């Protein structure tokens, strides 16, 4: 099995090869699958990451979820030690560029308890079919997932080339329930 470090490097290289047009096609396929899924349709409160750079686009999903009157929450990074707040947004314009250039809410006024989330859409660099997930190495999402309800759905969004036969999982890594890919 590859190390997390080598998997992260490999996936970043593969992502760089996709043209903007190719990526838009794949993003549209993923968008349709999310919006038409049972988990999405039957959820009241949704958590989703805000895509940045060459991640699977979530901006379109966020806008649709707001139109569908979901309670939509996104991460606001507090610090490496404290992790992230989960904050509701009511409009896409509530998102502003944060410390790392990533769009996030300005403040945590509409902070949502992790226990209230019905479905979480997660970023990641690599996934496997057991629910294994490798992120960017911050441990932010592993710590977040610990606080969600056991019966909430945890779903990764990824391109097909990010799915491996098996990715390394450590003690603190949380298995997810499924992946939506192109
Ligand atoms: N439950 C936890 N409690 C404390 N520290 C944790 C926990 N989970 C992860 N960490 C810290 O985060 C570090 C990075 O974890 P890991 O390599 O799994 O990140 P990742 O899964 O790629 O990141 P992310 O979860 O943000 O996508 C770990 O070495 C550990 O120090
Ligand atoms: Mg992890």
C-alpha cells in the first residue's frame, strides 16, 4: 500500500492534467448525482466543503441547496488546534475569502451543532471502496466527523482517478459511507 504522502502527490499530479473544460464536464455529472440522490433529497441540514482550486466543484451544489431551502453549512477554519466551526450560510454571498484564499463565512454567528447534520459532503485527495479517505493532512475533517451523528451520511466527492483499491487508514481516520464520482 502506498503511503499517504505518495498518494497525495500522485493525485495532485493527475488533477493538474485535467483541462478546465474536462473538469466542468465531470463536475456537472457529480452535481446531477448529488442533487438526485436519496440522501440529498431526504436531508434537512447539509454540510458541504467549499471547493477551492482543482477540487470537485461544490459552488453549484451550494447554490442549488440554498434554492432548495436546505439548512446549508460550511466549514470556517479556526486554527489547526481548535479545528473548524460549522456555520450556516443563507446566500452564496455570505462567503468571503479567508486566510488561505478559501471561501468561508466571515464569522461564526450562525454556528450549527455537528449533531444536527443529516448529510456531510467531504473533500479528499484519495478514497477507497471501504470508505477509506485521505485528505490534505490537517485532520480537520476527521475531527469534525467524530462529532456528527452516527446515523448521518458521510459522502466523499471525488473524480474517478481519486479512487484507489485501498488507501492507508490510521487510528484517528474516520471511515465514510460512500463516494460520489463522475
Ligand atoms: N481525532 C483527532 N484528535 C486529535 N488529532 C487528530 C484527530 N484526527 C486527526 N488528528 C491530527 O491530524 C493529523 C493529520 O491527520 P490525517 O493525515 O488523517 O489528515 P487528513 O485526513 O488528510 O486531513 P483532513 O481530515 O483535514 O481531511 C494527525 O496526525 C493528527 O495529529
Ligand atoms: Mg485522515
